[in-house]
């Protein structure tokens, strides 16, 4: 398998990048999880009950789960993980769900109960979070622990090897409580651009990658590809956006951001960067989900309207082809994005060209993934970023958009703050019935659409390709990897394990 960049941290609550979470998902277990139809089911928990209208949860853990060092996984590990998440000294972006808990109560070696002041929409999905080992992490400095690169979990795989900037090798956990995975070894190779990934795929050095639209449409057809590979296409649970640093003088006024929305043609971006394999979006939710507000009308592409709005703010061109100026300064900024992602780089270039049409000077800076996140995004050292978010199953957007998440290492790194949006986010997560949550999130999307802290661009289609030697792949609403531990490869087609 390929990743654009290697993991940054294999302690899940401390990582915000997709590579870390992809690897971690195979190393740990959680009390609950989502099944193939995106319904919650017990996982490390043998059973659970929801009582008192959603204010009280009762869990019974399985008694046959062991950490890969042989120690039993117990309710004390869950309690430790909970306390770690609510500790203000823990550098995590995911504390919010746990802070909503009124009381955590151990009731036995394998049982615990959780109480909430009021119903909390994400209470169930909170317990789909990974459990951490108390006996190894208690007393550790989480920002400087060997566990970040040498984790011990209880999941289907064990970390076998990590060669920096080259590969992370996992081996099947023979003691995994659901039975060992069929594929004995998984290698995540760091291949920092999609063109090289494709060449490695063609050479037989990778079994699966996410194709780019040109690769999907034009470079993987014909008898050879049809015999040797399986392609899939579905709307991804993700979106791509242009995010503005709202502390930067250029972007403090929402009228500027609204004007930029008129100057950016999303259809041209989807056509040029995705070859049409995407859908325009106006907000944080997936376009085919119940939470998405289809009544919101997007800002039409209208460069003339953009220029008029900017002129009202003092930005003017001295000639029809000159730069946009105010107080002797040009309207100029840089878009930061990560190396290796062709779609983002192309989208950035298209936006650069579109804004040049109205006299705005844009530079595009591409930076290696880990450096980009650690040194620029996390440190708020950017003017604008072109990035993407995965969209979780529950529509709660608190961690990305609430003003309390602007502090480092919070995920609200653009610095968005709106009291009404905060109130709606708090209200929405304290409801369980989708019919009641829908108008709350509709109003939240209206506010976000007006404020434009991001220019929401598109939701792409996921375009995975998998070698035909891999069997057991079953596409489902949850995607294609939901049953990864039951994928298998015939003996005659198996490769040699990494031993170097």
C-alpha cells in the first residue's frame, strides 16, 4: 500500500494526518465501531446499553482481548484513555467528545458506565475511539514518548518495522480476538507523489493506490488492466477547500472572502483538476448526506461582481490588466498545499489563474506532508491553504469549527470564530434525533456560507484500484476497506515478507 507521507504519530489522539490514522486503525481496538452499513456495533465491547434517554451508557468489555505484549485489555485501560483525553496537558485535538462526559465510573474489571448531563449526539461515536494501554503510557510524556513510533495495541496487526521515510511494516497479530487477519503482512510505503505511485503499481510493487482521474479514465483500460486489477468509484467521505488564515489582514473581512468566492469557478476546478470526477460543495457535510443543506445557493462565478465588491473595500486596478492595489500594496498571497497530491496542486494552479484574471497575485507553495502539517498548519504559518477533510459519519463539526478549537493544536487552524455558530454546534451535539438536528445544522451551514472562512471547493470521487490477486473485497456504504482483515491472497500469488 502507498501513503503520500509517512505517519507523524501512532498514538491516535495525538495525530491529525490521514497516514497516521490509516496505520493506527489496524493497531488498536475501540469499544464500538461502524459496520459496513455505517451502523454502530460492539467491537471490544461485548455489549452496551443506552439508558435514561441517552444520558447513561453501560458497557461490558470482552474478556479475551490482550495487548500484544500479553497483558489483558480491561476497563481500566478505557478509564485511562478517558482521563488522558480530558487532561488539559494532553496535546490532542479530539478532547471535545470526552469533555461532554459528566462522570466515568468503573464497575468491574471489564465493565464501566458513562453519564452525561444531557443527551449528547456523538456519545455513541465517542466510544468508537481507540483504547490506549494504561500499563505502558501511564506517567509518560506524550509529546516525547517512544510509544509514538513503537506502539503496542490490541488490534489485528502489530508494528514490525518502521524505516523512516521509506516504509511502515505491519504483521498479523496471531492473538487478535476476532482471529488473525488473512493477509500476514501489510507494508505502507512512503511514495510522495501520485505519478510515482502509479508507476510502482504498474511495476507490481504496490497492490493498491487511489488513482488520479486521468489514471482512472485513460490509463487503466484494456484487457491487461481488466484482467489484473479491479477499479472502484464512489463519492468520497471528504471535501477539498481553500482555507484562509483569518488572522491575516487580507482575509479578516468576510466581504473579501465573499468576493473571492465569486472569483473562483468550482466547475472549472473540477473539470481541470478532477476531469469531472467530483461534485461542487458549499459546506462541511457530504453532499449525499441528510445533514447537507441543498437549499443554499452557491456564490455564482462572477469576476465582475468580485471586482465590484473589492472596489467597495478600496481594492482597485489602475489598468484593466494591472494588479489589484490598495494603499500602495498589491493584493497578493500564497496558497500552501502538500507535495505529491496532483489534484490539490492542479486546483491551486487553477485558482491562481482565476484570481490573476481580477489582478490578485497568488503564489503556490508545495511542501512535504509532515513538514507542511508540523511547521505550517499546526503553527498557523500560512496565508491560505488548500487541503481536505475526511467527513465523519456523525455530522457534528465541533472539533473543526468551534472557536474553542482555534488554540494549538486545535483543528480550527484558520481561526474561525462566530458566537452563533458556536451556539449551534453546541446545540447540535446535544441532540440525538436527526429531525431535530437538521434545522440546527442547516442554520450552521448558512452562517458558514456567509462567513466563508473556507471557500469550499469539491467532494471528489474515491477511485481506488486493487490488484486482482487480492480477494474478499466487498464494496459497501462504509467503503471498501471495512473488512480488510478478511481480504486474502491465493498461496501461488503471495509475495515474500519484508525481512531486511
